[in-house]
C-alpha cells in the first residue's frame, strides 16, 4: 500500500516535486530470502546488529561486523518489535557461523535496505 504525504499547499512546493508521494513501499521479506551484506551506511553498520541487547553493544562488536561485508545471508525469521519496526534474523547461506560468538545477525529491514546495508 502506497502512503501519500499530505501537503497543505503542494503547488507552492517547488523544491521537491516528488515530495507528495512518499517512497515507503517495502519489499515483502519472507524467511528463506537471500541477501548480501552491503557497505556500512556510516563508519559502522547502523541497522545491522550482532545482538538485540542494545545496551550491551561495544565498539569492538561494531568493528567485528565490518568483516562480514559481502557475505551472503538468508532470512531465518522475522521479528515484530513493540515500536512497530520489523527485525530480520539472518544466518549465513552456507550454514556456518559468522564467528565464534556470532551465529546470527539482526537487521532492521526497512532501514537497512534503504541505507543499502542489505542488498537484495
């Protein structure tokens, strides 16, 4: 379903002609779909996590995620969070663990695809 942004005076908005139609179409993600981990959107990945315990994340954990760039991953399950966001649990497509401590990655689906951290 396409959502439209309602502007009070759309004809006066000359800066951005495409602003009246929001680009919020989401790709339907299902378990079993394959993706590739893309480049980090910032210095580190913002929307791909090694765990969902955000208060326990350390800088060293974020640095370890950088070596997974280009890895092919498969969606194992999809989690719906209380705030309405959708998180995908990802595992390597070859069945191996990412590292000794990381067996799955977690990605905010809509944000990571828009930031091109996950490539379809």
